[in-house]
C-alpha cells in the first residue's frame, strides 16, 4: 500500500511506529501501549485523526471485499431497496441491480451487454418490487416472451451475472478477493470471466484463487502465483513471471492452464510430491 508506518510487536501488546517516508537516524520510535495483547496497532491507532497515514491504511484494509458468490443465495427475494455493493454471497443481487437501474442505467446496460456475449440468448434482467415489499429478480431469455424468475435460472447464469455486477461496480472497493470462480460455471465461460477480471484491475486490485486451468489460460505469467505447502506445513509461493522455462513456452504460443496440467510449473501438482517442487532433474 505504500504506508510509511511500520507496526511491530503485536503479541506484546505494543504498537511501535516509525514515521516518515524514508526513516533516518533522526526519526524516533514511539511505543504506544495497546488495550490487549491481541489488539492490532493499525486498528487501534487508525481511529485517531492524529495518525492520518494509519487512518488511510486502516480504511484501505476495511474496504477489502472478499467474495464467495452463491447461486442459491442470489435466487432469494430480499426486501426492496437499492443497495450499492454486492454482499459476500450475492444474496442482495436484486438490490444492487435495482440501485444500478436507478443511478447507473448505462453501467447496467453494459453489464447486460457483456452477459449476452457470455451467456447466449439472455436479453436482460429486471428487479421489480412486489406487493409484499420484496424484490423479484427476473431473467428474460430470447426464445420466450416473458421473463422467468431467478429461482428457475441456471446456476451458471446467476453466477456470471453476479460476477459482472461485482466487477463493473461504479465505485469498486480498493481490493476484491474472489474464491474459486469456476464453481457452477461452464469451463468455456472461464476465459471470458478472467478477461473481465483483467479489465476490472484498471479501477481496483483483484486477487482470484482458482483450481481451473481454463481460467488460467487467459492470464500472463506475471499475473500468477502458485502456492503449495512445504514439508513443515507452511504455505510457499512462486511467481510464474520469474520462471524462464514457463516464459519460453508462452513465447512459443503455449497457455498457462495447459502448462499447469502438463506439470511444467514444477510445483503445485497435488499428485507429485504433494504439490512441493520436483527434485533436480524433474523427477518426482
């Protein structure tokens, strides 16, 4: 994030702060007692206006949006009322569509246009208030004259719609985390979803965890990190952008997902040394 503050000694209940963009010998280390051993300095000090940089860091972290969208939750009929941001599970999808239709109709049409390109025959989506005060989410399919309720739509259609609403948010959070987007989506749709994630990085930061080679096929080596657990059980990380062999394959026209399935990463294969790096010579 680039904050000039360094926080140390959380376990001892003390937040140690060094101020300044480039700390020097003249800077002073200030020890600030915290309320409890498990208290975080960034949370405690970030509530004081006298620490503007820590306030900015705290607000940045609190603005993170971690998403695990569920098609079943998106089928619900929530109480009517526009909401600006999609929830973690997407259970307020109808509310966010209502908000977009009222405040950002052009952005909503852009979402529908992308949805039509990704899911054939989908025309549009509406979120209409019902007499009992709830919202009815309906999806219009081209072959039929009337829309169908969201609860009868396919899981893949609802999830793709929810992802597009999240990624095309007019005021996106500073960081978006997406967990396993491949669940309930047709493999052929994952390449396009990865492209939408790449476009969204122009306005926010995005971290996606996936086990799908189809999603990986749309990415560049410098966009990918491979994780595995070492012999001690700790998570390790390898940046593919630093792998010369992988880059050579890519320059020759290969795709990352295919290289992964062929074992060319040398790490991250659960059937080869439990995902740990292969031994010298490439042998398991």
